[in-house]
């Protein structure tokens, strides 16, 4: 189901399921991030569900995400604070990483134009996340927002992953679940 109009980046709370028909294939990105073949195959065939909680604490936006791949029950948890400060994190898919997140205007995103294009709101604030692998040598830069695809509005993440001179792009599209 497309995102209802009341769902915004300031109100992402709820369940979101990756729409694999509209999303780009993630296999090459996961391979670059050191995810093994068997786990990549499991992810490719799984339903990816994000359960998002968003709240304000000490005047900062916090976004907690539990991601579950079903069947298989591969679960990861992200706890993002939109303060543009590094926070350490370890999960069973990506290992040890450090990441930072913030509210950002697209004009302030320093990366590839891919991160800035296609959004339904080109002037407002988006969410940017940047992650560095502590052991794998890769980085991932993401911008989150909403896009209209085939006349329907969806929650979308644009992702650029780099490792050395190599880089991969992906657009991840999510359906809203009540």
C-alpha cells in the first residue's frame, strides 16, 4: 500500500514493507558490504519489514527501526539520533559500523546527484544517514523521503555504497502496512 498522506518524515512510525518490484536489486550492494552469498540469497527471497518508532528526546529526533526478514527471522535494529554525530552500532548483517544521521535540505547533500533526485518535496527537509564499516572498508550514504511512482506516493531511500574506487546505487521503496 502506498504511503497515506499523514505519513511524513516527521511521522514515520508504523510498519513498512520493502516493495521488491519497485526497489532496485540489493545483491551487488550487499556483496560489496561483505554479506555472504547464503545470507544474500535469504535476503533476496525474504519479505523485509521495518517497524519504525519516531520520537523527540532532548530536542533531537530519534528513529528506532527493527528490520525483520521473513521467513528466516533475520533481525537487525537501528537506533538513529538525528544529531549528525557518530554513534557506534553492531548488527549481525553488517558487523561493526559507526553512523550519523540528520535532517538535511537536498541542497546541503554533498554526494552524488542520485541522492538528490526524484523526491516529491525538493525544498523541504529529508533525512540523511551516513555509515562507515569499521572492518569492511565500505561506506553507505542514504537520503530518505517520499516519491511518487506510477501516481502513488511511497517512502523511499536512495543509497550510495562505496568501497575503494567502486560504488553502487540503489533505490529502496517501501509499502505502508497498517
